[in-house]
C-alpha cells in the first residue's frame, strides 16, 4: 500500500495494454443475443404416429419410452403428453448434469427402444426446445429457378442443405414449398372381397419384393494368403427401373395369376400436402434457418450469408436466392440502441468528471482506466461464457458509475496522501455490492437464469475495477503528473465556496425550524392510501358501527371519498389508479400482429388453405406491411405473423389494421380466431367451458387410472344435480379452462355374436380399414435410382 512498489509502473502498464488487446480481440467471439438464451437443463423427445389416438400413443409409445428414460442417472423430473397422432416427453436434469453426456445417453435409450415400437411411429427426435415457438427463425431465403417446385426443392435438399449444415451454431434448416412424388395405387374394396384378396396382400407383395433379407453368414477368402473373413449373406430382388414392379404377383384366383396392375390403377403424383408455409402469400421454395441457443446469432447469420454468396456462384443457370426475412436486423438495431445509451452515459460521466476537476490530465487517467477496465473484463466474460444481451448490456451501464467511483477515489487519495491505503475502503464497498448481486443465485430457477448474465457482468466488471484501482491507476499517476490539491486555490474559488456554504446553512436552518411541515409534505407526496379502505364492514361491535356511519356511509363514499382520494392519494394513488393493473413484462421485439386460426373437427387442409388465402389477399392491399408469414400446420390449425415497415410500426397503422382484422374475423365466423399483438386481444372461440368442480386422480398405470376415473364418473352421475361430466387429461385447475369438443365413432362388439358368426375383431377392423385413407406410405419402392413412397 505504500508508494514503493516492487514492480515498476512501466511493467504494469505493459501488462494492462496486453490484457486490453486480448480483450479487444475476444469481443467478436462473445455470444450476442437479444434475450438470454439460458434455460433449464432439459431435453424433449418428440414422436408422431399418424392417425393414432392419444390413448394408443400413451400405451404403445409414451409409456415404454418414459419408463426407460426415467432410469437415466441425473434425471430430476419426467413429464409427458400424448395427443392425436403425436406425443412428447420432457426430461429435466440436475444442475450439475453434463448436457452433452445426457443427450448422448437419451439418444442411446431411444435407439434401444425404437425397434420395439409400432411400425408407423416416427423415429423420436431429441431437442433442447420445449416447443416450436422457442425455436426463433433467424433467416428466411426463397430459392427461385425456371423449373418445377419439386425439382427446385430437391436441389435445395441435396446441394444447399448439406453444405450449410456444417456451419457451427446452426440448429436447423427447414425447406418448404413443394411436395415429393409418390406412387398412388387405387383399388376397389368390394372387388377385392369378391375374389378373396385383401389390401394387406397387395402391401405385403410390395414390401417383400423390395425387401433385403440376411439368410446367414459366410466367409470371404482374401488374396493369396488364404485369410478368411466372416461376412453376411443376403438376398434381394433384382431392382429394375422399367416399371416391372407393377407386374408383381399378388395371388391367384381360379388358376389365374393376379398382378398389381390387374388389381390397382397406378398413378405417379405429388403427395398430398401436410401443411403450407408462405411469405407474403407467395408459393415459393423457402429455406428457414434457426440458430442454437448458445450460439452468436449475428455471427451465425453472417456465416450463412457468406456461405450462400460462395455457393451461389455454382448454382445452375437461372437459380438464385433472395433474402425474405432477417431477424438479426432487429437484434442489431436493439443492440445499437443499448450501445448508444451506454456510450451516452459513459460520455455524461466523463463530462461530469471534467466539469468537477477541470483538468484534462485528470480526465485522461479516468478515461484510460475505464477503457482498460472494460477490455480486461471482456476476457473474464469470455472465460466464464457470459452472453451479451440486453440484460448484460444494462449491467455494463450500471457498473460504469461504480467503476468510475473506485478510480476517482484512488486518484484523489494518491494526489492528497501519496499512498494506496484507501484501497481497503474500495474493497469493502465493492465487495458489499458484489455480495448484494450474489443474492440472484438464490432466486427462483427461471428468474435466476434470466438475470444471471446481468449479475455476472457486474460482478466481473467490479472485480476488475479493484485490480485497476490498485495497480493501473497508481502506474498511470506516475506517468501523468497531477498537481496536489491545495497547491493553487484562488481567492475567487474561496468566495464561491463560502457563499455556497452560507446558503446551505440557511436552508438547513429553515428546514430545522419547520421540520413538522417537511414531514407532513413528505407523507402527502407519498400518499395516504385511503382509497384502499373498504366501503362495507359487517359486524355489530361498536367500532364496526362507527366505521359504517363514517368512512362507509353513503355520503362519504359518494361525495367525500372521490375528493379525498385525489388530494391525499399522492404519488401512491396515481400509481395504483393510472398504471395498468395487469401490466406484465414483455420481451422487446418488433411491433407485430399475430393471427391464429382454428377450424372445427372434420375440416380439410384445402378449406384451411382457402381461408388463409382470403386473408392474404386482404393484406396484400396494404403497402404499410413489410411482411406477413403464413404457416398452416394442419387442417385445423394455422397462424400468421404480420410485421410492418419501420416508418409505420410505431404509428397508428398497426391499431387500424388490428381493428380491420377484427371486422374480418366477425364476418368469417366459421373458424375460431385469435388476434393479438397490439391493443386488447380478440378471441371468438366457442369452445365449451369445463365444469366448476373437479376431482383429481393421480397414478402410474394409465389404464387402471382411466378405469377408476370412469368409476368415479359413473358414481357422480348418480347425483341428480351433476351434469356435463368430463374426463380430461391436463393437470391443474380446470375451472377457467375450456376444451375443444372432439367427436369419434366408438364401436362396441358383442363377444357372443362374434363367436356365433365366427368373426374375429381383427376381421372387423381390417374390413373397415379397407375403406379408410392412410396418409403414411405402405411401402417404399426402389424406382428410378431412388426409394419412393
């Protein structure tokens, strides 16, 4: 702490210069996001089974997977959901779990159980996103070419996607716009029944024809050495490209061999679309890119753009790509705003230092110390994997004031005392602030993850500020000589100080004389919460009667209370009455209107598409709209996101369009509409409300639990006032929930009648299945050099 130091000031300056250069070089390597991307340590396993009921998916897929995944060490919580044709399992892990190892173990378990799952179940996908809305779109490109949409999409899948998939930090590439081709076989069910051939025979004939079967093991003798190595022996039908598969024999009737071409009409057509994705209502080939959670979104986007520029030079003639949407533009704008505000506060602080000290050398020491502090902190940000987002930028801005305080205290102490003993006071004050920030680690898990970068930035910056104050500031003071305080004090300055002291003394004396008035004024400014007093008070005690005759009387409530609430309410009254009571924090994002559409059960994908095309045609007339993206995920569900041009998004037009969309929704009353983003949300859903009373049943065996639930339902239905009983699967309070009524045909079979007719339940199912439409492929044929459904 003394003036003598074992290390020269020149050496200290060189060390800090090197550290500052390293910090400056690491700035581009910091992950940059608009919002914190840290989430709970969790994984999600998703799967689909087209046409399967929730109960079937629960029994055949969810339960086996859930039971196996629950055995993984480190899993703290497992939850699952089974729906119509799909399901997912959510896994939460301990705080100390290694997520890379956990992901590998989950993938191993999934690979182990998949062969035992039903044939039409898709391979489970493991993701770190809980739902698709969390997977934010980074970039969207359209691929244009003078060719059919199918050929353009094939080119994107085979050439562009593999090349871009190697980019570090890129999470997913989705390609929309065209449907692949398939072979469609049309048969007559009644004709097949008359000749005694079923659809399953046709399917089996196709599958067996293209099946590869391992029949045993053999040995391959290699070279002259006579070494034998084991190898498998397999048989496979010779695959021709001349359409000979259409002559596959299915069976024989009365000595005549029946082939597939005899029983079916064969067509080569595009597959039925399962959804639509359009930008500004245009049917184009769209490539949608999304980034990983921990990646630098700006860096990933720049890398994609550079790679596409390089790749475009090798495109076939007429192929070109256009950038449709770039979410990083908004991220860059927001970060620029925060940087501008940070620099502004930085400049104001330095200006204040200059006005007080009126010495440029003094300001130079403060400026160099502050810059060095920030650049050295970047090294710690990189080592501790701190993200740069709105919260961490706010942490940097807040910490600037404390950093400058530490520097000023050390500079002034060195000027007056010539030693560094004040460092103990700096250490105590800074450690107190760091200790207060460490409380964030004991908050709720979600809040802790959100504020972690904010606290980390402040703690690391303040830690570096102590090192700067202890080592760098004295070294700078050795090089930048400052005059000690008191060496040149002008008479004019002394007069000014005396005048200020006299004025301050008179103010203090006045406030002491009328202390009571200042106390009353402070209370009135804060406010007396009389508006919170109840207007009714039941009871027969004397103080209750007194209250009813005074503060709860009709005269006071109707005539006096409105006046006293305004006069005595103060700032507290204004806050409680003027501030929106249901206000909640919203993440900063572009002004947008989101539209969700839901059609009733039985609707088709074409009907949903026609509806969205009508809305798109309505929006195309507005030049104020920058872009609207339509996503149709199923026949019953679709959504649209509308963004505005920068010059209109903060004006009145979004509210005007919102009102007009409400009018359009009131005219098209068939679907359930949800319109939100600006103003109050609009929703015309007519889903029936679930009852006001509930009974919760919890258990491990789904079938037994459902049996008990039906027993409870039957028992409750005996009560004459109990109506509209529903068995629902979602946990929680159902009182304010609504449900979408779905209907299905339930066939109950009489076992005795089946025995008398010598019919099995399987035969009944197969008979009905002959009239059903199956969207999944029955087989994959090796035709034209590729497997086609």
